[in-house]
C-alpha cells in the first residue's frame, strides 16, 4: 500500500473509532479502560502527542473536545456515571496494562 493511502486509511479508521465512541455515551471510560487499557482520554492524549510531534498546536482540552465531540465538562456532566468501588479497584489492578502515550509513525 502506498504511504499516502495508508495514512488515509488509518485516519479514516481513527475517525470511525472516534465516531463510534461519541455515539456510545453509555460506554463509560472506566469500563473501557478496565477492559482494553485505554479510553477517550487516552485517545485525546495520543491526539495531543501527535499534534505536538507534527507541530500542530492542539492543547489537551481541544483534543478532548475533538474526541468527545463536545467540551469534556459537558460530556462528563451529561453522560458520566460515578465509578463503583469495584470498578475503581479493577482500574487500580489493571494500571500496569494502561495505555502508554506515544507517537508511532
């Protein structure tokens, strides 16, 4: 696959993932994190890291708004549920498997 086409395909796949997560407001970040080791906030951190790598000025709040499809505080107020003690304990148990934020070209 040519490099330019690969980048286009990867970007489209990323946009598909973001769109899916924006629609699935019932999927709580802590549940995604406990299962997969990443969440919407991780995607925003990857987005910010990539923007810095490519000299595109995007701060963390802007990156979260891109990922959430709205300001983070609005999403949190509207959709975030309190984490149970069980979910919080699982989060701590899986901490070593949580996403590392880096840029992969």
